[in-house]
C-alpha cells in the first residue's frame, strides 16, 4: 500500500526516483526499494517524503491513490473540454458577427452608390447663392467627394473580409 502510494504520487508530481531521492537526502536505490515494497521508510523519512511530495503522511499510509488520481485527471480533462468548447463557440460567434458586418458594409456602400447614381450628383447644379442652400450644397459635395474616393477601398476591404470570414466546410 505505502509502496504503491509513493510510486503513484511521485509520478503524479512528475518526479523521477533520483529527484525524489535528492529531496529526501537518500540514494535512488532507497526510493526504488520503497516503491518495490522491499523496505519501508522510518518515521523521519516518512515525514521528509510527505514534505517532498507535498502530501499528508496519512495519504502516504492510506488507501491506494491511483484511482482517485485518475478520477481527478478525468474530471479536469472534462472541465478543459467544456472550456475549449466555449472558446470555440465564442470564436465562431465573433467570426459570424464580423462576417455579417462586412456584408452589411458592402451592401451599404453599394446602396449609397446606387442612390448617388439615381440622384445624378445634385451638388454640381446646386444654387450656392442662397446661404441656406450653400451650406447644404457644400456638405453634400464634401460627402460625395470623400465617398467617391474612399468607397472603392472600403468595398475591397469589406469584400476581402467577407471572403476571409466565411464559414469553411
């Protein structure tokens, strides 16, 4: 029982027999004999073992720990799987939102182009002599001037974004 617990706990901590022996100030062969059940550590060494393995002496002397260790590992792996699924869902949701945002930008740009084409650029024939309409004409002119120059780049970026965020099968 003690030999199995020492072996199981040592391995669960990722220690070699040599590393445990150095922590307890014995030779590697002593640790090997303990794990094979050929000898038993005295009380001082048992306390040193419990400190080195960060495990209570009662656990070292108690029932087999391999099953509980396996249960803990299984529970931990299940939790990690759930977390990974949550991260995957969030990533898919962000990708979908970004995809539809790019599509909306493309549609919006095309709609504004359609409206400007249908209206046939009113700012060129705008009456700038009246102060009320002059301000409106300048605002529309500035919008159209900026839009005509920036929209092609925005449309290309949005189209590339739609392509890159599409759902891959």
